[in-house]
């Protein structure tokens, strides 16, 4: 893949996007994230419209042959890391002609920390990248334009204000018993009967099923009798009054 010629060209001119992204669509006075459909996820957690509901979101249209796009990736990595606790989600929607392997190679080279998809269908009208769209937690679009625009930073701050810091997104739909602030057993490495390790905190035990929580906040259920005898003994002691 020859990046240099395209990189120099893109420094002077906006990088072209897929022809499909330049097609005219029905005019919309209010764009909402629910109008977006994302292509195949090429890296990171799978992206669906449902997975983005209730979170402030940035959709960044970029391309592997776009110099300014590549130069902006460290900034987006920083945003993703800095505001992860506030629920900010960044989606890199690849918007140029390239194979999945070419995109994944650049993702790995730039150490992109957020999900990247193979394009996205949307009602926006633009002809160059990089191009960003910032959405509040309710899906309302707050900004559309170049990520270097001063209004981009303001829109991101406004989007973050719409997040619910007191809301535990990872366990919001889980049973109330999984939201205990003090786990039954703090995070440790458990071992199942087959010797496979698993790092998580034990929240509750109900009818022989343990509810565990990983470091990233996600929860899962696992049968206690499938753990090692030492782990089962530890859990038994933790349940004693």
C-alpha cells in the first residue's frame, strides 16, 4: 500500500470518500445517531446502533490513504482513554477504498484503541475526510465537521455533559443483586476445574451460580462447582456470617 503520495495530496486537499458517502440523501433537519448503520467491525468491540444507545458518541470518518486522518488518530486515542469512565464511545468509520487487511494493518500500526468499522451509512452530506460527527447520549447530533474545528472540542464537552456518571452502564440491565458496591470476594484470579484462570470479583452467589464482575465492569454468571476446590472453599468462607 503506497501511503506517501496520497498523504502529501491529502495534506493539501480534503481526502475523497466512498462514492456511496457522497450520494444525496433525503434532507434531514435533525440528524440522530439512530439513522446510522455501521459496516462490518474490523477491529475492537462489535459496533451496532444498539450498543451505542445512552452514550455520548463520536463517529470519525477516516481513511488509510488520508494523511490528516492518520495524524488525528493519536488525538482520538487520547479522547477515548481520557473519557472512557464517562461512557464516551468513538467509532472510526473507514471511508476510502481499501481491503480489510489494509485497514487492520494501519489500525495495528497506529495502535487505535477504539472500534473501527468498514464504512457507515448515514444521512450526512460531505465530500472530504477527516470528518467528525459528535452525538449526545440521547443520539442528537451536536456537531458535524472537521475534527480540527474549534467547535469540535466544545461539542465533545457538551456531549460528555449528557452522560450519566452515576449510572453503571455495564450492569444497568443486570439484576439488582449484581450492583452491590462491596463484592463478596474482591477481584482475584480464579481457577476452574480444568485449570483455566479467570480474573474477576465475586458479587453474589445464588443457587450455586456465582455472579462475577470483570475489571472493565462487565458481569457474567458461572457455576461455583466448576471452580477449583480451593476456590470453592474460599467462597464458602466468604459466605459465612
